[in-house]
C-alpha cells in the first residue's frame, strides 16, 4: 500500500467515523498518515481496507467464548437463527444464540468435524473412531460406526434427502448410510482422505474433494 493510498484510506475512514448520520453542524477532521504502520494502529469497525487502499464495507465480527474448546471444525445454521458448531479437542457441539454459547451435545470423541441436518434430524461426524452421532438437544446418540474409517471429515444428504453420505480417511472412502443407518462403501478412491462433499441438486451427482493430491471427484453412482 503506497502513501497516497494510505492518505486516501485514512481520510475516508476518519470522515466516516467522525460524521454520524443526522449530525448537525459537525466539522470533519482529517489526519495524514504516511505509513501502513500508522494506519494499522487504528481500529476499523464495519469497514475493510484493500491492498489498493480502497475502503469498503466490512463485517463486524463478535467473539463468543466456547468453553474449553480449542478449535471449531464445522458450523450449521438452524431455522431459528441459532448456529451449531462442532469443536475439538473435546468433541462437543455448542449452540450459539444471541452471542451466547451453551453445550448442545457431547459426543465424547476428540473432535466434531462435520454437521448436517435433514429429515432424520441432525448428525455429527467425529474423529478418531470413525463414528457418526445423531444429535438431540442435550444428547448425542451413536448412529453409525464406519468400518475401516478413523476420520469422518464431511457429511451430505443425497438429492432426495434419503441417504446420508460420509467422506472418510485414512482409506479415502465415501460411505452411504440408508434410513436404518447401515453403512456401505459407495466409492473408494486412491487418496488417503476425502475431506469434503457436495451434491448437485439437478443431477444428484456427488462431488468429493481429497487431501493428498487435491483431487475433486465426480461420483455418478456406486463405485
């Protein structure tokens, strides 16, 4: 960011801060900042400055403590406006509502890596025992253990919301779980881990992303 951009950015930001809406006879104060260090010493609220020195509307992010959790692997917005988040290294699902967090369910696993909601309720994928839990407020019930899997990285429903897919490692498999929760191998890749899933709403094809060679697979049917 060059000095001209810095001066322009600083003037715009300070003018926006110092001239509130509906103010009467309020003067505008400007400051000249010649280095990026001087500009970064301020606090930006609701705006962001690009590398080119342009000031744009930004996000105001809150800070919600999540107990003793050290990481957040997944987030699932709910219809009531709250959000479920899967955490590690304690395997708990927290519910965040109005900037307040509370424990929604405890899986007892190391980490909750994926969350999904559908007609059969909410589900949480975990590591390191390759398990999927059905979520209810205050409770996590074991739904399925995926044979040969240690890590369940992603969950997704099929187009008809009838089957649940799970992307796993370390054998790079996608499992399909029917309404009864019985798992079967839907696809086996040559990658160690399949870490993401998405379903094409029009064709029903399944997309799976890998960790290893960063391959995106399009899966049109079993096998």
